[in-house]
């Protein structure tokens, strides 16, 4: 999806499993490309998108590319399992934002995205802001600042970092990467009230594929693990991670031994590949996502339209849950 000089907004929308290739030049925005556009994205899912440059070109923004003066506002958004790769370099597995852009993230999850640089997000001198946002499991870093003149840094508060490759936060001012809440807050002046408790996302089965095949007539990929014992259709709506490029796929159904995906994933997953299944809901009362944010200016609902904020007795040390 390409938007130029657009405001307005999207609500309750999904941008899933898109693949963008460009030969001989940069490839930007696998899911959504914004050029001097500032839409609001509320209760939206941008997952499983992929951008690949070739012929020496870079790839930037697997899910979202913010070019020009784009300042989108993302509220209750899920950005997971996106990836970029390029014959040159790749930046921002989920998000890339340039020096004139200022995206805002509130109550978002940015997890399990992959790039050569800035697996979660790459801010190239962008005055971005992140509040009540989980940045977890991205490779090789959660947030990376790119070089820019003048150097402008994002502001990050009441956000959780965990299991992000070589560093949770790469700071262009110091040229160093930092992991853990204490290190981030000690070295990045723009970061405050950072959490590094485990998010405890819900996890599903894992295993290894025996067969993968694509039916072009039905536009459907079937992946079979003969050792599995799935409850039929119990995995619908969860996310499959398999293959080498980090791109996720939304599960549309399952039998006792097979998982069904819309689209052709036969070039990503193959027989012999390992897989895991994930659901980005917190799985337990001990999740760092529960009662760990701030209720100041928090939205009145969550991604699934449930009323928020809600205080949970005995969980966390603050007032609200995302």
C-alpha cells in the first residue's frame, strides 16, 4: 500500500504477508509506504511483510516505510514477523523512518522482525516517540538510530525491551549498543521508565515439517508435521514462524498434523525446516506487559477493542495494563 500526501486513518485493518521486490534500486515499505503522509493507524496489524532489494539496492522498512515528512500515529498496533533483505544493506525489519519523519507508537508490539540493521526499527535522525510499547525478539537489535545531521533521537518511555539480538537499543550519539533497562536509561537521555521484564507471549507447538506444498488453484499452502497432535482449528489466528528469512504467516486453519496458510509459502518453508507458533497475547500474570505501562493518555481500548486501562491487583508496580 502506497500513500502520498495523505492524512486520515485506518482502523481495525490488517496488512499481511506482502512481498515487494525491486531490481537495481532500493526497495522500501514491504507492507505500507508513506511519502509525506501522516495517517492514524488504530488497532491495525502489519505482520509477515517482506521487502527485498537486489542489484546493489538497499531494502528499508519491512512493514512500514516513513519517507518525507511522514508522521503516522500508530495506536494498539501489532508489527511482527516482518523482514527486509538487500543486495546492498537492509534497515528496519518492521519500520524505517527518515530525518523529516516523526512516527508515534502508543500501546504497540514490535516483535520478531529481522533486518541486517535495526531488526525492529531504524530511525535515521527521526524524532519518533514510543510509549507503552513492547520491543522484543527482533534481530539484530530492537531500536537502532542511524547517522543523520543534525542527529535527532527518538523518545522512548514506559516501554519494554527483551531478547533483541546483540542489543536492545543502538545509540548513534555514542556509537554503542545497550541491553537492559538500566543500561539504556543510563546512556540514552531520551529513554525513561524502561522495562526489561519478559513479555511472556503465548507460545504454541513447535516441531519440524515433513512436507510443504502449495495449491495454486486454492491459493493455499499446506505444511505437515506427521508427529504433531494439533487440536483441529485451535491454531487459527496464531502466527507461524518457519524458514530462514524471519517472515511470519497468519494461520488460517489446521488439522491434527497440518497447518494451512493463505498464499504461496513454499519458497520460504520447506520439508526439514523447524517451526514454532506464537500468539502475541501475554500468557501469564507475570508478563512484563501487564500493569507495566502508564495510563496517562492511554487509549480507551486495546487491539481487540477491550476496555483499557485495567488495573490488575498484584501485577506490576504501576497502574495499568496495555
